[in-house]
């Protein structure tokens, strides 16, 4: 349709018909089978509203969605097709690493490829829109949804958000295999107070704009078709009813012209927030803020037409929202082909294809972060007698909590992957414990893996594991969080292993000192004891459906780990929120005053995390030269080139990710001690060296000044290039007038 035809269609629609285009229901509503989440009680919509509803979430499968679309078009007065939306977060049936793991790859292009793969699988299943990427800045590991973000750095998050949007959407949403992306959660959701999900957010406007808003804007600039509101407050106002946030910042400043959708029941949640007295007021607040689609409350369908007729709100607000929804449907080509790419035959060949599984395996391998490797115990030798111990030796649940589309039966576990590629004569396999402990269950979008072991059976498993550990030269201990211990509504006050696994860890490390720990998690954990008692420590996140095969390749050295932490691992929970790009204080701790009391420090723990942002080892070692600058001063129109030579001084191939950080020494507002401004991945053979050059431009020096504008200021800057955020490889340059 042309824009003129869309406006003609809009003009011919009744008020009620337009309002119901702004209504979204779960797919189960059409069969009456729906269990609502959060504070939302199950609601059965009147038949006439369901007949006109504009979009559906949670449905999948080409046959089912084509049938539903056909039935709905026949009922709809103007034969307008519905939008089908789904949470395709890190894969569809083929699952790649959780987004936090993807952030560890420091490879946005790889994530673009993964998003394109997921879009292809979702599209043939009939899905039009994915509720991804989530690009909330995360600094507090207590918050379970850190697993959905790519980390604590706004620059890195921005690159990943833009890449994922382009991967999902391609160049044209009408093209086969593309789905519309939804950037979420706007805005500041990752700053939840005390790391507790759905909690309020308290940020200064300066911090909010400079750190938290940047990656959302990157997604908008990349062309995201949709944005989702967040559950939290911003400046005391729930985001879903926040006109300043949605109309001024999102629409005017960022230039977003797509569809704005509420999160699940977020419009109704403005009532318990204490911002709205009732559903009527919630409808008024949300529509005035510019929320186009009401997800699963029925408030718009119930209230908006009445509000227009009584003159409380102008019909123009409904018209602008409905037109944006119709425009998105048109961009997807649904008026010409309401089924788009839904294809039962292609589902069988596209979903979980060999090509997709190979990409998922590659993404998993590149996400793993080697945190420790004492005496080069890794990679393992095939001739060593190795005991593989832990619940993740046997578990197939290698994907995160949002991968509810995937099925564990399709996932190969670590034992199976090992037996496929290695001889069994030098290996033993022991579960050692359950993941969570006897009769302990977690609820998420589903229940945690059923493990009905008695206490006696748990004891037998533990004894078998200890026996295997004593008889082995090396123990590979595969432990970690349950997949439902992170994700939505999975905030944690303690960040250590489940108690039953801690007991296993203690017993195994007492039986054999040569322990390699493979850690599965959706967030940074408290690793003090694990790190101290392990000879090697490999963080594999929740690696996805091909994770086990990737782990085997890394453990036995078919390829070397190359991941870098996208989020700092705290020394303990008492440090959080902790992040590398903090502001300096007036009493900073230095090597010279580290023992003095009256400085910004703890008296019982260190200031620094146990593992910092950007940290990650390889199986080889790298030597990075001092920084060479081609000039020490620059004007705004000029560029400084900073170079280092990186050399592989080990005995095998490896990849190092060189990271460029800047620090503005004195500015009109305080600046972070370091800020990531660039990175380059370099693969080197033993003995090989390479000169790597970064270009520093005036644009990289800009920040939100005391006047509230993005600008640079003349002065001295520290420049760092190294393999992690704690590098001390420094040079200094000046920006002149």
C-alpha cells in the first residue's frame, strides 16, 4: 500500500476498530487457554474485540499461525492482517549463546549473523516481530536479566544493539527471512534499585543520558521498527506513562517513528506504582505518552473509545498510533501477503539446519572466557586420565531462561559430545549432584529441569564423583547456575553456586587438586572460592544448543578461547553494582595510599572486582608494546593515530582483543576513569607480531557537558591500549583549541 492508501484505510475505520488495532493478546486467548504472568490476571476479551485485535504474542508454527491469520482476516471488518510477535532472544529452535555471552565475543558482526539466522527460523514459523534486542546497560549482577544484555559498557552495547537490529531486519522487512526488531526496555531498566526486578530506577539525568540511553539510540538509528517500554520509573514516573521520555527523548531527540509497545501489562502496572488511580487514568497516561500497543491488559480496548467520545482525549492520538501500526504491517508486506514467510515445508529444512547449528557452535566457542589457567593445565591432553564431574556433564539445558522455544531433547550434553570425538578409555563421567538440590524447584516461563533425587541418591552421586576424582589425573568440573536462576524475575541476593554444587565442589577439590572448572551461568558469580581452588576456570555462560561440542573443542585445544568479559565479576556481592567505567572520587585509592583509612575504599574487601571488564586469557601469551603516537596534540579537525605492536610469545595460535580506552583528565563534569572507545581482534601464529593502529578523532572525546550538550573540551587525555580494562599501558595527548 502507498501512504495515501494507508491513510484512506484509516479514515474508513471506526473508532473501535482503530482502538483494537492497538490491542495485543496472547495467542492462547483465541482458544481460551492462557496463564497470565506477573500482576496480570487472566482476562477473556469480548469476541468482537478479539475479532478486531491488531497483534498477537506467543504464537509460533507456520500451520497454526496461517490458520489463525486466515480466520481473523475473515472476521476483521477491513480484512486487516494481524502482527505475530514472539520473544526470539538468542535463537529460535537453534539457540546460540545468551546475549551476555555474545557480548564476550567482542564481535558484533557475529551477533548480526546469529540474529539473521534466528530471524530466518522465526519467519518460516510465521513470526513477524521479535522482542529483541534487549540493550539495557547492566552494572548489577544481582539483576537476573543481565543475561539478556551485552554488558556494562555503553559503547559495546551500542555496537551489538545496532548489529542485532540489522541482523533481524535486513535491508527490507518485506524480504524473505526478515522480522521486525523491537529495542527494549526503554529506558533504564538495567538500573533497577538493589538489582531487584521490576523495582524503581534512580539515576541522575546526566548519568541516564550519557550511559543508559546511548545503546537504545543506536538501535533506533539502525532502523528498529519497534521499541518497548520498561517497567521501571524514570524521574519518578513509570516509563509507560512518561511523556518526557517517550515523546521528547524517543520521538523528538532520537527520531524514532516506529511502533511503541508496552511491556506485558505495563499500562496496568502504573496503578500499583501509585501513578494512576484506575484503568481509565492508566489509558490516558499511556496514550498521551505515545504508547501505540497495549500488551495484555485490555485497557485500551476498554477505555480509549469512551475517552474519545467524552472528549477527554482527541481522536488524533488514536489515529497516530493506529497509523504507525498499519505502517509496520505494510512495511512487512502483510497487506499483500498476510502469511509472509510462514511455510510448513521450509520449517523442516530451515529450522535447526546444519548451517545454523554450525553458526551456533562458532558463536558459543567465541563467547567462552578463560579466567584462569594455572601451569597451563589447559588445553587437556587426550592421554591424560580425566574425570568429568558435575550436573552439567549430563544436563541438556544449556540455553538461557528465555529460550523457551527450544527443546532440551535437541541438545547434546557434554558427555555425549565428548564420546563423539574422543576415546572413552581415559575418561569417566559422573553427575556428582543435581543442579539445584533435592526437591528444589524454580518457576519461570516453565519449571526447572525435573531432578527427583532422594538425599540418599544425592549422597551416592557425590561419593561416586569423589572416587572418580581420586582416580583421575585431572578433573573437569562442570557446574553452575540452573538456567532459571537468571532471567526475568530471577534476582539473587547471593551470587554463589547452589548449595548442593558447593558441596560437590568442596569434596572434589579436596580429593584432587588438578581441577578445571567449566562454569555455566547467566550472570557474573562470586568466584572467590571457585577461582582459588581451581587450576583453570572457563566461563561458558549458557552457551546454547551447540554449546557442548564447542566446549569439547576448547578443552582439548582444537581452538583457543578468545572471549573477554563484557561485565565485571565482583569480588563479592558487597561490591555491586561494580563496573570499570566509574567516576573518580576526590579521595581515590592509589598504590601509595592503599593502606590509609581515609580514602574511598572498603576496610574488609578490595575495591576492584575479581575479574574486570575486558579480561580474558588465551592458551598462548601476548606481549603488547608501549603506545606510539604520531602526534601528541590535535585540533578538533585532526586525528591522532595510536599504535602498538602485539606479539604472540607463546607456542600456539591465539587471538587477542586489543582494547582502546580514554580518560579526560579535567572536564566541566567528572569523567569515568576509563571509557572503551575501540577494539580490534588480532589472530597471531606463534612468534608472529603485528602493528595495530587506532585512530583517535575529536568525536571520540565528546561527552555530555555541564551545559547539557555533547561536545569535547580542550585539555589532556590519557590513552590506554591493552588486553583488558585494567591495563596500565598508557600514553598522553592533548586536544587544543
